[in-house]
């Protein structure tokens, strides 16, 4: 199976000597994982938040697959001297990577993510970040208004259990999930 689409790098983790497994949010295919060859020294643009033209190739539809990537824009490199913007890029990509299901297109979330990344050069980037979070919460069913009460009730039931399980194992919950649960707890009561 092969396809080509625009995407945003959400996360990467080393795999082997010179490769990484990349998580991308694509316009038409949602959050997708794939292997990408090459060391970090040869691809300094390969950072969360980077916009790419992505080609995905796999022997089967359910396989991990391989990425062929062409960088389009690397906001982390452009905003290296602005720690708040780098923190916002990290937070946004971690939330997207941690909350979106794999291989499910979410065009509204993708558009909000593009608006946020493109808006980093201006003065309204915090508002764009807020819209991205709101869109993500709405898409995942955790938004505190509208018909999202069922998702909030589920989170209220499992939030404390997740926290206790993490404590008993001696391992922290992922940062994004912990922050999300903490932020929504007062609204859930």
C-alpha cells in the first residue's frame, strides 16, 4: 500500500542505529506511524512540529510502513530563540500524539494544527494554540460543553484509577494525559 500526503511530525523515537519511528498527523490519513532512515545529523529538520510532504509505503495496510519525507517548514528551527513557542510546539504535538487514535482522519484537528504552526510567526499564536486544544478535545469527546458529557464522565471514572495505577507501578503517566486529567477534574465534579 502506498500513499502521499501533507503531514506534521508529532513524535519520533530512535529505532536501530540510524533510524527513527515517526508519528505524523496527516491531512487525509490521520495519525500514522512509520519508520524513517537516516541519522539526526543528516536530518536536523526532523523535529516535532515540522511540516512535511510524506510518502508512506507498506507491504500491508496494517503494517508499520516506511516514510519518505520532504521537509516543507521546520518551526522548531525557526523559533529556536523563543522558548515559549518551542514549549507550545512540544505541548501541541504531545497532545495530538497522545490523544488521537491511529489511522483515523481528523481534518478539523489537522487544519487547527496547521493554523497554530503557521501562526507562530505572529502575535496570535496563543489563541491558535487554544483553538487547537479545543478542537482536539471536541474530536476526542472530552470537550466540557455540548454533547460531550459521556466522555467527561468516562474520564472522571478512569482518571483517578489511571493515576493510582501509575503510582503503584512507580511510573508516571504521560505528561499530556496527566495535564488533561488535572485540568478537567474540577469540571467533572
